[in-house]
C-alpha cells in the first residue's frame, strides 16, 4: 500500500476547489462583467470579421457572435451554396 502524503485524489480535489474559487471570484467580484456591457458601440470600436466554413459548428459560432454588441460579420465563405444561404439567413435575422 502506498502511503503518499499528497495523493492524486487529493491533488484533483484541491485543483477543483482552486478552479471553483477562481471562477467564483471572476464572476462575482468583477467590476465590469460581460453581461453589463453597453449596447451602444462606437463605429471605431466595432469588430468586423469573416468566417470560413459555415457547417454545423460554424453556423452556431456565427449566430452567437453576431448577437454580441459591436460585432459584425462582413464575409462568409463555404464550399457549398446551401450554406451561403444559411449564413445570409443567420446574419439577416
């Protein structure tokens, strides 16, 4: 039987506690959380991006990214024509 003072189980437990405390500190004590971002963004502060590949993951990323304030999709590229239509529908909604 191995009687290590610092076992793998203890290490994983302490790592989980440390990660949880850091996440809690970041969420609760951050003076400017992400959900408190202003909705009006100056034109010079806008982020414009293009996306390559609008498949299953790309369409989800596109839909989530254009919901953020100050983010605009200016180009989309894919090999299949149906996905071009999908990207236009996502951006226009």
